[in-house]
């Protein structure tokens, strides 16, 4: 076969990058399964707390897995969705991570899996309000070494700038889930401006009566500096 040596070089590169992505995928999937277990542990801990405190609590605190890559945690009037992406990515060349000595020593460390964290209102799902909005409050990047860092809002970004120095182990995941819950319960639902709601069409009112379809979100109609910033390492 002509150009066999060139083809061998191509196949070598193909198998190398495929093996690398598989390593990253397996590391991310393992971390996500651990995250699911920890979410369930939080549910059990809450149930134990209610029982030991002898509370007659009707406040929901429950979790459910949806397929292999998604887990929902419902508490109070909120839902946190942890969603693992099934693909593997690499950081852009101008990303801050690419400038670190950790990545410069081994470029394959820049390949990563992603776990996204979203916050929705529980009523949005309960009443099928398909026009409601949710918010990405953070996303976790995990590489082949199990090293990680997080982009996100406030506490989430501040606590987790550990790429190249710490692993996304059980302790780190537990801290992440706790921080995400704490951030969510302090992320309040605000009333939209009156001017935004002065007019409504007949069709809109009928839809509202049928399915409560007014668009609702915690920051609808408002802009805050902290919400506009996507804090990075």
C-alpha cells in the first residue's frame, strides 16, 4: 500500500487522541456517579435531620436520576440539575488554563469533560411552565488526572480554583453540592417590573389560565453585576 508510513502516523495520532478522550470520559463519568451518590447522601441526611429534630416538615428534599447523565435535586421551591455532557472538549488557546505550567508541561491535560449545574424553580416543572427560565450557576471541568476547576457564580467560582493542584474527589464533590445548595437558597425570586406586565394579549391570558405560562425566573427583568459575570480562574 502506498504511503503506508504516512498512514501509520495518522493511525497513531487517531488512536492516541481517542484513547485520551476515553480516559477523560471515564474519569468524568466516575466523578458524576460519585456526585449522584453524594446527592442521595444529602437526601438521607436531611431526612435524618427532620427525624432527629422532631420536625413535622413538609419541605421537599429529594433526588432522582434521569438517565445516565442527569440527576435532579429538589429542595424547597428549587431544583438543581447536575448534567454531564457526553462529549470531551479542549480549552481554547487563549483560555487562562492554557497559560498554566500544569498544562504547558502536558498539553493533554487541557482535554476535559464537563458537568453543568442548573437552577430552576420547582413550580416550572410542576405546572409545566415551558416559558420559564433557569440559570447555569456553575460548570465543572475534569481532566484525565481527575484534576478540576469550576466556572460559576460567586461562591462556586471562589472556592474551586484548583486545576492542577487538587482532585475532584468525594470531599470536593460534597463541598460543591453543599455550596450549590447554599447559593441556590440565597438566590431569591424577585418580582418583575410592573411595566413589563402591564399588557397581556387575550391569547396570553388564555394560555396563562390553561397552563400558568407567564415566563418566570429568579432574575426576570432585573440585571445584577454579580449575575452578569462568569467568574473564571
